[in-house]
C-alpha cells in the first residue's frame, strides 16, 4: 500500500474508531528489520500475565552511553476493562527503533479483577523486566515506565504510591523516569456504574495518583492532546502542578495541538508521526534521563543484581498487605472533578466511561 494512502487510511481509522480498532492498519506499516520480538513470556500464572519484549536489531541506534540499553515498560489503555499487547506492536517497534528494549505486558482487567489488581500486575511485570533485563541486552538500572490512558494511570500509581513496588522488593528509586500519555490522575468523583465497581468506594481515594505525590518521584514526562475529549487534559496539568509544588523539579509537560486521545499514542506509528512529535519527545526524555543514570551508576553494581524474595499475595493475586491497608480508606471525592469521557463511536479497545463531561 503506498505510504500516502496508508497514512490516510490510518488517520481515518483513528478518527472513526478511537484508536485501537486502527491497530491493524498501524501495525501493517511496521518494519520488522529494526527489532526482534520475544512473544508471550509469562510474568505470572494468570492467563493475562504475559508480555512481549522488543529488542533493537544490531543496526539500531545506540541509546544513551552504555552498552546495555534502557528498558521501557509500556502499559496500554482500555478503561481498565480491555486491551491487548498485540495491538501495540507499533509502539514496541517504535521504541526498539530508538535503541530501547521495550516490554509490553498484558494485565488483568475488569471483571477479572478490580482496583488494585491491575496495578499489582503492573508492579510484577516491572520486576520481571528488571530481573530479566540482561537476557535482552537491557540495563536493570535504567528502567522507564510508559503508559497511555488507563495505562498512564497505572504507571503513575507505581511512581507515586511506593507500596506497589515495595511489594516487589523495589522502590521509586529503581525507576529512571515515567512517561504519561493522556493519563487520568485525578478523576474523582465517579459518574459511571462500571467504574464504581472497578474502583470500590473504600479504595477510591487510594486510586488517585495525585494523592500520593510527596516530592520524591522519578523524573516525569507528561503529555496530553489539546483535542482529547476522552481524558481531560486537566489531569496532566493538575498532576504537574502538584509534582512541582511538592519539590519534583524534573517534570516536563507537553500539550500537542490538534491531537486527540487516540492519536497521542497513534503518533508512535510511522504513518502518523508527522501529526505530533510524541515519539521524538519521549525518546529525548528517555535518552537524557538514561545518560544521567549511567553517569550516576558508572562503576557501581546494577540495582537488579540483588535477589529478592516473593511478595505475599492473596488468593486473587493482589498484594495482601496493600489491600488490607487500602480497605481502611474512605471515599474522598477530589475537589477537582476530572473527566474520563465517552469513547469514540465504534471503539472496541478504548471503552472509556460515559462521564458526560467534555463530550
């Protein structure tokens, strides 16, 4: 298919279907010459606890200043209800083309689990990425988290609420940087029956990343599309303000004009990169932080060399102590009513809730 026609087709698919239904078109444009993939690797026992790893080909550009490459763990969105790592081949390929080892996990979604089950899965996947980094030429001391939409919410909880990583014998200091794309970080109160089940009332305050900012978070790159009617870009602005007010100086915010919710991640695909330099900006952020990390750790042992014991899980696979602590929480609707709006008609992968705001 000619590149111009492919670009037009992908653009129309994104506009009509809200993003994930266009995955086949976007993935069809991927060149497999710049990476090799290891698919379906298990990081847990549940059917959805599997991941794919994208390793840069020998000719891919080196990343940062180490013979080992930074690792980027990417979590997709889907309203915490659906999604598949296979739809994001174009993201894994794009990151590998920039010299990064990309890890794309699936995770349990509603109704198989509720909050915080999917965040527990994410923490487990991140630990897997650290422990297996060397097998793929990755540097366990340079781990980056990236997420889009619900995936951005998940990675931001890992970066702000230290209990998730602590359950995996890790900490915020093990994360070199976080990239949040169109994330809901401050979205109470809820106005959707399904979301009210996904986020039980007693745990609702604990589901908001903005509530856990303390000033010791990893460096952040926060991106939003100015035409996003699915997740209010105000989530990004409020989180950035809270981070900076708490003493987190390394916070970069980008607002992309004429970019909607799906296109923010769709712009990682070759045919759509001309719409917004999201991949360039995210890659520059990763390279800068990875270079800083390499300088700090030069001559020292990698953080991932230490062995750690398993965390304690309940029968549902959730961190037991974390659930006990959060069960004591009471509902605390935020002062700022953020928006997670309705999906674009026909979307089968980004089924956001009908909030009635910013539609």
